[in-house]
C-alpha cells in the first residue's frame, strides 16, 4: 500500500512539473492606438488645444514585469497663437506643423502581468512606467528637421483575452531642441536659453489602443516572473 501511494505521488509530481514547463507564453505584441496630443513651446497655447494623434506600438516581453517598447505617433500643431513676448515683431503666429515621433523605451509593470496559472498573484491588468530615448521629425512645406527626445510616462493595460490587450497610455517627451513650432523666429528670440535643456520644447500624447500577442514559446514558469 505504501509503495502504491509513493508511485501515485511521483506520478502527480511528474504531471504537474510537465504542465509547468509546457505552458506557453507570448513574447511580442503589436497594435495601434489613437488619442490626442499637446505641446509646450515658445507660443501661448490655447486651453484644451489638443490635436488628433494616432500610431502603432510594438512590445518585446522579457517577463511579466519588464518589456521593451517601441511607439510611433503622428500628430500636428495647427492654428493661430501668440508669442509670450508681445513687444517682439509679429506677435500673431500661425502654425501648421506635422510631427512624427518614434520612441524606444523600457517598461516596468507594477504587477506580474499575464495571469499565468503557476505564478502566484499574477494579474490580467497592471499599471506600468516607462522611459527611454526617441526621435521627433518636424515637417511642413518650409521646414524639415529631426531631433532627439527623452520620452517617459505611465500607462495601464488590461488583458481582454488570451492574446488581446487594451492599452491606456500617457507619454511626455522632452525635446533636445527648441523648434517644435517650425518657425525660426521663435527659437530663443532673446538668446536667454543657454544650455538649460528644460528651456526646450515638449510634446505629449494621451492614447488608447489595442495590441495583439504574437510568437508563442514554451514557458519555464517556475523561473518566469
């Protein structure tokens, strides 16, 4: 009888261990998003002056906590604005500027995202933070320039199904330049900026989107956390 019980326990352990090592996970996500954008520059922006924004997202999933994320966004600055220094010539400024941003960031999930059967307290939703480096292409009929930026922000994502995810995300980008409006006369007109990067322009986006998981692989779930 004791021998039979011992064989039963060994069999259960083997089956359980096999299940742990045979569970599949997804290593990448690709999706799209849309929302609104705002900017902080050298003109007085109007209240609630949000422009439409849309783009794509790609994630490489290292584990339930860490991801490498690539975001592409397309937006504009458009409309009539006023220079904050009213005694300068031409205080009224009309801007029609297209902008394309490409961000490369590392993300950190506050919870073990993915809801795996063998990871204690794993979840199908989590908040996350991210930061990295990016590029912003500024383009209009008279101006074309490429600048680097420092993107950072936070988001919240939900697992809607085995492969489908809902993403809510806010991103703020500190540009390493001062020409987001595409107008040379607005770029440090009083020569007071010096080398302070916090005098540079900013671009922000708030988006909602869907992403879809691709590329399954076997999971050693005891080590996947």
